[in-house]
């Protein structure tokens, strides 16, 4: 819903899938198997929850002059609990909506998103994605509050993110990665 509101605006890069990142830095290959266990344990330790997205907000331009427009979660505690369970150093709890390039119009992005906020979402899963041969793919999708089920696979870079389902809606709002997060294999990775 939020991404659709800004899709097609000039100078705007969508951060698809939309997601809430849990931390930084990305995990090295040697930490991958331990990360699988941590993601499973984190998902089991934190029950699914409802969150209210507020905003829009923006971060200061990055070194490339890009501005990240995002929504904040009114109650950060459940996401911080997930980050702590994964062992991630969570800097800022937010759902990235779009990265506005220097040629883009930040105010236009904020104006497109503002009428949709606040937005209630339900956070139900923790996803582990990996980057292999330049493409992102899902390694596991763990429901929050479920029993721990170990998974084993050869992973390279490992990232985790939360999937948000809009309360009362059919669409999935998958809130921005900062670092422990991911993309679908057909999507180009972005950096923050």
C-alpha cells in the first residue's frame, strides 16, 4: 500500500520488499549457520504482534545525496526484542518506504504517503534471506511465537527481516532493510 503510493514517481527507488531491518552489519559466511539458529530462536521467542506505522519521516541525505523516506513503529519494543534475540545491534526502528535520489522530490513522496498513515499492520514472521551469486533468496520464513525448528543449508551473506501484514487487508506490507534483511531473487539489491 505505501509502496504503491509512490511507485512511478520520478527519482524514487522503491525498497522492495518493504521491510523492517533488524541490524547491522551483515553476517559473514562463517556465521551463517549460527545465524539460522538465532533467527529460529528469535522467531520462537517473540509472539506475533500488531504495530502502528506513523509518519512519514525522513533521514538526512546519505553520502550519495539520497534521502530515505520511512514510517516509524509507534511501539518499537517488539521489534527491539526480535533484534536482541537475533543478536543484532538495532539502530533505528523504521519501515523504509522509498529512497529518493538527488533528482527526486522528497516532499512529493511524503505527500503521497501521508494520507495512508497511521497504518496498522500485523507482524507475523521473521525471514532469513541469503545473497548468492548476486541474487537474494529466502532461506527460511519462521512464524513468530512458533516452536523452534532447526534448518541447515549452505548460506553466504545472511540477513533477517520482519514481514508485516496489513491488519484487515489482503496485501502484504514487508517493511526497509538496513542490513540484516533481504530481497526477492528477482529484485536488485539496494544499499543503505
